[in-house]
C-alpha cells in the first residue's frame, strides 16, 4: 500500500516550513500520474511549473531541479500513484506577497485509482476561477462548489461562467462529443496537460457552448492526469451516453501515449 509522503527541496519536510503555505495558500502546483516511474506529458508538466512560477512569483524555476526532486522522492515506488509538485516561498507573509520571490519545491505522493474510472454525475454551478490559466493554490471557491454538488447527491461540479457558457470542472477539463466530433468549450480554462495530449490525436474543435448546448451533446467526459478520460453520465438532470465510439477511441489513445521516464 502506498503511504502518503512529502519532501521539501529534496529533504524531509520540517512542519514549520509549511506554515506559510497553510497561512497564505500562495503558490502554484501540478499533479502528475506516475505509472511505473513514467509520466505522460512530463515535459508539459515541467513547462507549466516554469511558466506559472514566472506569473505567480516572478521567478525563474529550474525544471531539472524539479525533476530531480520528484525522481528522488518516488525513486523506490512501483506501480501507479500521483505525485504533486507545489511551488511556494516559505518566507511569504500575507501582507507582502510581493516579497515571495524564492521558489521552494514541495513534492507529495498519494495513491490513485485504476483507469478507466467509472462515469461522473455532475451538477452545473455558476463559477469561474481566478487567473484561470494558472494552476494555483486558490481552491476554496472551487472546492466549496464541489462540496455543494456532493451534498446534493452528485459526484462533482461543472462550472458555468457569467456569460452562460460552460468552461471546466473543479479539477478537470471537460470535453464533448457532438455531430462534428470532439468539442472543447471556448472559455477561460486551465490549459490542462491531458487536454493538450488528447488534442494531439484526431480532429478537435473549440467553440463556445451554453449549458443547454452542452446537455444536447451526444457524450461528455472529464479529463485530467489522475482520471485520464472519464465519461460523464449526467449533467444536472440530463443523461449523457457513457458509451460512444469516439469516447472509446479517446480513452484508448490516451492510454497508448508513452510516458516519459522520470
């Protein structure tokens, strides 16, 4: 059984070093599924961390340094699990986030489920993330929306922007299958690594989608590094097909993508 573990800059974590993370929640991260020491889209995950570090901390991040910390942390772990890399400055104070300029690298490991995963029932909710293009630590609003959906009997939430257009899920991108093939919402969303990998296969379209249009699609799916391609069975009270040739094709294409060695 995989135990949760963590390292900070390649060393065992001093709890005091995490106080700034707990008290300010200022930073960014990426999560990557590791299968037998290989990661699909590893280069894209590292590129995200470098790009977001410049945006959040105004600092350069050495991707080789990050990769080495991840490799060291999971070096003796077999099978499949999720490694999360969180970038933050342990010296940051709430009153002076402009002084947060020195990135530290927190690597945490947690178990993950087998692929493919069972379909999701999702509830639409009005919400849009701050600075959507960055995978930042500001998750309160998103998780509060997820909590409300769970309490209402659903598995997760699907965000709808102020313009009435569907955007993304709480921690996943959403895609649809329509008459013209695979469709992604045109909206301010996190540029997901799994989304980018999938878009390298087959024909894809991006267009604005209202909630009504989304419910009228032939099928829908959620996608991120942990879940791969996961069918959506219901959006609110609208049933969606969980079996579709293109959905199967997408899932198989993702599973066939070779992982990069850590």
